[in-house]
C-alpha cells in the first residue's frame, strides 16, 4: 500500500508535464537566440582584407559642403551636421538615371537625392549627439504614415543649399572572407528565430514585452486620424443629445 502511494505521488499531472514542455522549448529558444547573437558578432568582427588589385564598381554620389560654406568659419560646424544627415546613392553610370513612364513611353530621368530626416527617437537620443546649436537649423514636421496609420514626427534641415552633390568612382579596395560553415549555421538559426511564434516568445520572455510598439502607439493615439474622427463623432453625438 505504501509503495502504491509513493508511486502515485511520483506521477506528474498533465498540467505539470505541459509546463515542463513549455519551459524546455523556451530554454531551447534562449539558447539558439544567444547563439545567433554570438554568430552575428563573429561575422561582424571578421577583419577586412585589402585587395591586391582594387577595382571600380560604378559610381557613388553624396553631399559635401559647397564652396562658400567650406571657406567660412562655420565649416566644421556644418560638417558635423552633414555627417548626421548625409546620404549615399550608387549607380552603374555617372548619370544616375532611372526609368519613368510618361505618356505611355518609358523615359530616363535623374534620380532625386535628398538629405536624411532625423527621426523623433534619434532627436531625443543623447547618443546621436545633437547639440542645441545644431537643433536651431532643423524644422519639426509631421507626416501621416499609412502603414502605421498615425502621424509621425521628424526633423528636417532648413538650409539644404549649404550642401552640394558630388560624384566619385566607387572603388572596391577590401573584401571580407566568407566562412561557409559559419554562414550555414547562422542562416539555419536565423531561419528558426525569425519565425513568427518564436520571435514573439523572444520579445516577451527575453525583453519582457509582448508588444513593444503598443505603448508607443497608445501614447500617440490621439494624433491618429481614426481616433480624431471618433472624437469628432462623439462630440457631435453629445451636442445632439444636449439639444433634445
């Protein structure tokens, strides 16, 4: 009888077995996620090796200070701003053309290139390094994002005439050796951790948030077009009942 009671207590319930199974899966996900970060750092820290015979691969276009600003006393100041908002564009030819359909015909037009906008997060991030004097040269704007369905804040440089475009040959001078086994292992792990359910578990268990953008969305919800429309509708309804 005592042996039967001891055996009964050793038997695990279905709930306990399910909990253990979930913990085992989470341990496996944590292990693979940690390994993916290690592989990413290994791939990143592979040293570049200089080529014996560098070769040209098209052209690159970027912004530089114009002649007047470069000779002024504020050249270093605007050079610091340019490092934060500069953009690069690559092309096989020096013309930087793209196809465009006009009146049923395909024509070639020049590619437009603009300075980068500074997002609200970079603007408030101390690591980005925006000084109070640099902030005076930016204008705050809002633009509706149809994908997130809300207005997004960004900052735009108000004096783009201080910079001009320059084209240079894009030279390949270094290469990074590829480890086939390393790349294969990294691709397999990334394929696993990027799955929808696995990514959700990583976000919830490792970072402690099941939905990282929810709080930010709720904070800026009042700026949303749909929410504003709901407010107007509710106000109209309230006025209607007051008049009754």
